[in-house]
């Protein structure tokens, strides 16, 4: 280490000794305690508007899920009906009962 670095380190260490203790302003603890108490007395996160918003969101989610389930359960019936109609048309066209071989 060079002499210049040692001097710099000594200045930094000695600067700690020059720091003076700071006294807190009077009634600081009382102000902090008052703010904490005031925050506790405030109304919590849930009030009537938040409850209504959450209830509305839940109702919308349940409705969307019900619509999805209804449409998913409806499609296989439509598909079966379409295949049944195609089978009837094929029976009329080809005139045989063994038409299912054409579709599978």
C-alpha cells in the first residue's frame, strides 16, 4: 500500500470521530405512536364498494364458466346429429344398409 492510500484510509477512519450525536426532536415518539394508532383506526381494505366489485366479478366468472360448459356439452350432440343426417343421405343415395363403411 502506498503512503497516499494510508493517508486516505486514516482520514476516513478519523472522520467517524468527528460525527456528533444527533438528538431526536421532542415528542418524536409520541408523534410516531399517534400515527400508528391513527392507521389502526382507519377503515380496513374492505368496504361496501369493494365487496360489491368482488361479488360482481365472481358472478361474471361463474356465468362465463357456465356458458362454456353448456356450449361444450352441446357440440357432441350437434356433431352426432350431423353424422346421422349424412348417414341417412348416404343410405338414400347408395340404397344399402351397409353405408357406415364409407364414413369410418
